C-alpha cells in the first residue's frame, strides 16, 4: 500500500486569531504550572513530615538535633595570642548528650615553630593542638594549596543544657612566623 507524501500549505491567520491562540496557550501553561506547584507543595509537606525533628531548627533558640558553622577561607596571624576562627552559639540546648566535632587544615611558615589550635566550650579548653610542620610552607597560596596538615576530632559531652558557646581558635608559636587555618568546621549533634 502506497502512502502519499504529506503536503503542507502555508497557514495564514489574522493577528486576532494568533492573539487568541497565544492566550489559550498561556492559560494552558498557567494551569499546568499551578498543578506542578500543588504537587511540589504536597511532596514538600510529605517530606518535611517524614524528616520530623531532623530538620534544621527554624530559630536560633530552637536547637533540635544538629548545628554547624564552617569557613573555607584562609585566616592567618603572626600573633602568639589566640585568634578566633569559628564560633558556634546562639541557641538554647535541651538537656542531653552531645557530640562536638571539629576539623581544620593548617600550616606555619616555619618548620621549627608550632601551629597552635584549640577548642573552647564556654571559655574552658576541650582540645588543644600544638604541632610543628615537617617542612616550611614556602609554597603556601591564599587558596590553601601547598604544604599543609589536617586535624579533626570529636568529644562527647553528657548532661549538657542551656546556652553554650564553642570557639575554635588558633595562634603561632613565634611572632616571626605566620600560622594559617582554613577549611574549618565545628558541628554539634544531639546524640541522646
């Protein structure tokens, strides 16, 4: 059975007809858009309900399960006095057991001077780090490339409640040399 080729003829329409078609097309698009938005809203509500208390707190004093702060930027100092890199605070903790975690990259411009780091909770030292890099960081670049070290750790604190302030601080062991810290993170998670 042979088929005949489709022949198309030019279609002509008045500007009024084109306007009516455009209006109809816009109405169809708006209807579909409204349907998609309704489906997305329903799915978002369902997922929010499923996640429950694992969702991020909605206000600073509504700590539920997890808070964190981070900074990828390079911070440097020639001071032997402590400099703050990160601060995690501003929420009320319900009584519980918490895991505080920390991590950062660091270096010093000398291979015989310590990089110093510490973590404080309400001004009390939880962790202290003093380490001399094995090589000088003459290739250190502002984006954190070159010679560096990495530190990470955590601590578990029981029966913690109320307003708590965590600070990650750093310094150099000798003013003649520069200590740098970057890709730093503090995270607090309620575990019981």
